[in-house]
C-alpha cells in the first residue's frame, strides 16, 4: 500500500557542513515493449513538470533525517511521479545553485528501474508525468546536473548491455 500524501515542511531536512540543503532525486526508466510485447533495448525515462510551472525535470526533493538516500529517492518517485521501482547504484553527487532561492544545494541522483506506475499518487494534481526518449528528456530537462546524471545512466546501461551481448556471443 502506498501513502497518498506528500511530506511537507523542512523540520527533518538534511544540510551538509557548509549549510547546503541536501536533495535526492532519481531518473525513473524502463525499456519499451515491441508490438509483440517483448522488451526492446530502447530506453524510456519519465520526466515530470515542476509544481509552479511546466518546466520538466526528474523527481527530486529533500533528503530527510529519518531516511537513507535510497529511501528518499523512492519516496520522491512515488510522491512526485507516481512510480515504484528498484533504486540502483548512485549516479553521483552535484553541487548546484537553486535558481528559485539563490542558494547552494548538494544533490544526489539514482536510477530507478520502474516496476509499477500508479494510477493515483500524491502530487498528481500539480504535476504532469511523461515518458520520453533519452534525447527528448535531455532536451526538455531544465537542470544541467540532471542532464549529466542522465548521461551517466545511459553510459552505464549501454556498457551493461554490451557486456551482456559479449557474454552471450562467447557462449555460442
């Protein structure tokens, strides 16, 4: 069962030693299915609109004191994008400035292999979610550091796919 209410407030918010707010996000992804229902190697990622305007990004939000980074990534994916999945190894850490507040943040990003897309989720009335190709997502994503995380994810998944293909060919 999934809670359909987003956390609010910043009383549990984490900050680093330099006073930067710590945020955690994820790149929800899946592989497209062919017309025959078989999974292809074509990657799709899920982007969401911001609450205040229609700028597109990946789910992210504050990392709170009572959760791990991975738990925060899962919570944000449910709250903002309405997806549940498997959090994979961290893509990296970025320091960036918030355009909205003019303050520095420390952001962590994770891949999230989507297992379920919810019909109802906490922020469904204030956000739009859209599955798109990596190229389309890179074009519309508003944050440079999220684009870098996307590039790392694509490189990682491509490398894994090539490794699998090499192992299959050596077994034949």
